[in-house]
C-alpha cells in the first residue's frame, strides 16, 4: 500500500478549514458556560473538543476520498490544474479507494458515537439520536458530492452543502455540544465561517471552470459564468465580514473583539487578486490563502471573545 498516495488523496491542506467551525463553536461554547474564565484549560482538556476535531477530520478525509473517487471514475480529473488526483492518475484503483472510504466511514462513525456519548451520556436520548442522524447525513453528503449519477456537486449544489456543514452545523453543532443550548446570535459567526468556506470552494470551481464545462460538471461557477462568479466571491467575503461585525456589535464589551479583522487583510487582498485575474486557471494558490485566512479568522474571533 502506497501511504503517500492515500495522504495525497486525503488532501491534508483542507483540514485547517474543516476544523475552523469546530474551534469557533467549542471556544464560544466554553466562554458562555465557563464561569472560572480559565477558558483555554477548559477547552484543551475537554474530550468534546478533541473528539469533535477528530470527527470533523474524519468527515473531511472521507469527503476528499469520495471526491477523488467520484471525479476519477467519471473522468473529470484527467487534466488537473491543482493537486493531482490519485484515482484518475492510477496510483489508487477505484476498488482500493472504495475500501479506504469504507474504513474511513467506520472509524469516523465510531469517533462520532464516542463524541455523542461523552456529550450527552445516557440521559439525553433525543439529543443523541439527533446528532447521530446528523452524523449519518454528513457521511451521505460527503459521499454524494461527486459519487453517483445524482452527485449534487455536478448540479451546482456544492455551495449549499459547504455552507451548511462547514458553517452552520460545524459552529452551532459544536456550540450545542458544549452548552446544551442555542443562543441565536451564534448563527452570525457560523454564517461567516460558512460563507468563507464557500469562498474556498468557489475559487476551486473558478480554477476548474474550463475543464468542468468540458466534463459537464455544472458547478455554480459554470451556471453563473466567470464574471458573475467573481462578483459572487466578493459578496461571500464581504457578507462574512458583515455578519461577524454584527455579532460583535450585539455582544460588544471590548475593542479587542475586533482582532479578527486581521484575518480579513489577506481576504481583501484575495478580492483584489480575483478582480485583476484574467486566467481563472491560475487561481490555485489563492485556495490555500483563503482557507488559512478562514482558520485564522476562527481563532482570532474566538480569542477576541475572551476579554
């Protein structure tokens, strides 16, 4: 077994983005419930935090394996402008990737069950069932993105999946695991993380625009066209800024809460780069920048709430 090929298929560079929502949700949840103000110790010594991180990483790796498999068997990845795909390149066979997906699914479900048990124990059966259903839904959504004839990533619905699972479910869900309660303002930073995650996907689809048209992969970028997809990209980032500022305004206690604006400096630079860009295929380097900026945003936004 070529471990390096599986690591490449796992696309480790996507992991910081995938855990951004978990970091924010758990941090804000601990701030809401921890009266000792020893937030960092409470967070990093929390089983819920680490199990949530592992569960999310499992979902992300499964999604990346499924994406590699789905595009590979459809022939979509024969010409790649970004990272090479393992199934289409022949380094991993479709059968081997299916096995990897099954193993990842089982391991992720086991960790998710541990997370549910640690969070709710035996006393909150309804909550346990709800989060188990959400876990199953996440697995199905991760696989169906590019796998099968009805793969929603080929029909322009990938943005909806990313927004809901990387933003709303990730932030609000992990917040609920800590607090057993939902404070509705938490949806504002959840929307911010979701929109910035969609911005990463949008850049990916802008980069692959020409090849996706050839392969009948009707992403939202293909449906909108490059010009309107770029406008959409600006709106994603600017709306993410607005919703995070609105949360700070509602809960304002210190100007230190605005420290997250540092993360928007590279995001504004990205807007300029996308605006000036003439060949979308050259945007691959911007994916990493926006993904890491989203990760930085989640950390700084959370830290800003400490004071």
